């Protein structure tokens, strides 16, 4: 019933749509931009490395700083990546930077969702709340590849869906700022 539940559901649906569409289509996005096969292979390998970096750096930061603020930056930055990937003048270094930004967001998103559910809803019904949030996350991630594919089939490029994803990432990341301060939960011992 909390507005925070709706904020999380809204945000992670948008974010998972964007990241969930970008990663499986990255090879074709780069091919469409004119990169040679060897360049595509070298660039796509950066996804795994940057996901790992995002998980480590993101976890370290959300343990020390206000998690919605960290999320706003780490999840909002890939909006720039979408803009770069939609550019008609995409260089190897710009593609590399874009892929790293996307990978970092992919690395932090799952962990961030779990952390935010615990901080704003506590542990009493954690499994049910996290499961529901994951359902919204899966909805966005599941629809994205289809939408990305249709956009490519209709236009011959990914530009429109990349720009849509940029907007979704900015709105999704910024909406997390509405969560406010962490909630505190009493740790009263159970009485027999």
C-alpha cells in the first residue's frame, strides 16, 4: 500500500526494460553502427567485466551512501550510453564507454532492488515484497527484447528505442529519489 512500493515497481520496470533490451541486442546494435565483427566481439566482452565492476562498486557505495542517490547516478548514466549508441558517428571509444556504463547499471540493479526492499520495507515480509518487485522487473526485462526487435524490423535501426530507453533510464533513476529517508524498524525481541 505504500507509495514506495509503487515507486520501486515503476522505476525498476523502466530500468529493467532499458538494460534488458540493450544487452541482448548489443551485438546487433554495434553491427548496425558499422563495426567489424572483430570489433564487435572485443566490445561485447566488456559487458561481463563492467557488470562485475558495477556489482562490486555499487555494493560498496550503497553500504556507505544513500542508496537512491547512488542509484540515480549509476542507473541514470546509461542514458548517455543510449544517446551515444544512437549517434550516427559512433566511435570505438564511445562504444566502449557506452558498454561500460550499461554493464555497470546491469551489475548494480538486482542488488540495489534487494537492498532497497530491505531498507524501506524491513524483513518481516521481505520475500513477498521482493518477489512482487522482481515480477515488475521481469516484466520490463521480458518485454524489452521484443520491443527492441520490432523497432529494428520497422526502421532498420535501433535509434528510436535507444532514445526511448534513455528517457526510461533517466525517469526510472530519478524516481528513486522520491523514496526519501530510510525507514527504521523496531528490533523488539519476540515474547513467548
